[in-house]
C-alpha cells in the first residue's frame, strides 16, 4: 500500500495485474523456439511479493459446437492452472521423496480479465465460429498464423502486453503452442490450445484429459524449456534450471522412463516433460524462480496493468473533508463499488454498496470528532480507494 501525507491523507492500494508465446508442445514433439534459459543460480531472483493476479483472455474459436466450451469449463481450466502453478496439484502426494521437497509455489492467481482495451467491462471470453480447418496451425501465404488476425479469420489479441491471450482452436498434429518471452507485446504473443486437450472434460484425449497442456504451455510462455533442453539429445543439453535433473529425453507415459543420464532419475512428473496428464505434478522452486525472473524482465507490462483501475479511482470524489454532518461520494465510473467506514483502530462502523454513476450522502453526525477510514472496493476486490476522513464537531 502506498501512502502520502498532507492535510488530507489518501491511501491507494495498487493492485498489480500480471500475466505471459513459445511455439511448443506437439503430439510427439514440441516446436519450441529456442528461448535461451540462463542458470538461475547466477542471476538475481525476484524477492518474495504478495500474490500476483494475472488476467487471462480466452478466444474460443470453434468449427464444431461441442468445442464452444461454456464458462464453467473455462473456469475449471483456470483452477487447474492455479493448482499447478501454486504447488497444489493433486498428484504432488505421489512424488518420490527426492522430488517432493522441490515443489515450487508461484503464489499466483490466474483469473478472467475484467476490462477490454477500451476499459469497458467484459467477460474475458471471446467466441467465434469458423469454417477454416485447423485454424490454430493454418498460415496464410505470407506465413502469418491466421488465428491471431481477425482479417484472416481469427481473432485479434486484447492488450497482449497486459493480458495473457489464450486461443482455443483446432490444430493439426499439435496439442498446444506458446510464444516465448522474447515475443512479448507482439500481435502473436499468447498461447494456442487444441480443444481436445483443453480443460478437464470427456472430449479430451484420454492421456491428456486433466487440463495440464495449458500448464505446460504457460511454462513456455514464462520462459521455461523442456526438462531435457531444446532437443532430445541424449544427456548433452540441460534446461538451465539447477533443481531439475538432467534428462536423456522426453517421457511420454507414467513410470515408463527413458534411459537415464549417469543413473540420475529423470523428473518425469514435471510439467515441462511430455508425460501424460494423470501423473504430472510439479514445477520446481528453480523453475518458479526462472519464470518470475522472466516475468520481471520481459513481461513487466503484466505487472503494471492498472489503467482501468486508475480510470475508476480518479472518477470518485469524496467531499467535504474535514466534514461535520455528512460526506458526499460522487461516482462517475463504470464500476459498482462497495463502501466500508472504519474507526481509526480498524473497527467497522457501517458498510453498503454504491451503484455506478450516482451520488451518495453518508451521514456522519452520529460520530465523535476524530479520524475515520473510508474504503471503496469493486466487486472483484482488487480496486481499492482508502481515504482518511476528519470529522469536526
């Protein structure tokens, strides 16, 4: 919370909305675009911070209506993403002792975006029917992926520097594709998931029906390589992360391990392997540190998305201050706000709700002389204005 002093004190909570393309993760191989990982032991790691909130935009582009997923499926996919990135995946309990102590916690909340590029509230979901076969992998004559462009039959990204855009569209021979941090802010920055591997539902391929394909691609989006490096090259290359053991090559099935490197057990339950969904369990602490570093370096715009927050807050006026009998709260915003009035010791006195675009008179004549705190919060709880009020008798 930032503080400023003066005759009238205003306390403004700044909420950081965070969010993160690698072209990656095929049925049998991943077309990963060589983003260079640096060993995190030699680089500064982000200091611990409060939970990051990262907004997502989903573009549901479907030929078959069964792939026009309802919001409930999208929310279940987001929950899986949150569980996987925060070390709460159900399969964590199945990890061997050598790996269970390495589970990382990103301390992040992925959620549906709430504003479009014009700061108008929207659902975070765009839907479009298409007749183009395998639109997710289709390229035009100029080599552009049509899925990213509305004039090519796809949908345009919404504020790619501020939101993670995720397209759900059929692809040829791929489960998912992601851009690398080096592509941050481009029109093709984001993730594509084939609908057969999206969410936790009966339409999925039976080996990949738990929704972890998006977690794998999100790892690429934040800069992670596969645990064996860029290629399956027989223990020659590593992924640049200290706490992921070197791997001979990709694993495809639970407990069906490939050849080891000098007898070192491969981390076949890591989300950056190709293992089937029902045994994937973890990102390591080292992988989490690397992702946070790339977030802070390449995708820092995702940490500063408060344009619409500022729009809402600057359109709220509270007067007079100091006051005697009442205060007036003037709203000229798109948001519906809730208010709470506290004593300076933090005890709640009264609360209620304010509809958008209206004025409210709050009775103060029953209060003793002194200072009070008025808090305004939007329905999502991440936009907060706190004002210190002075009551004079």
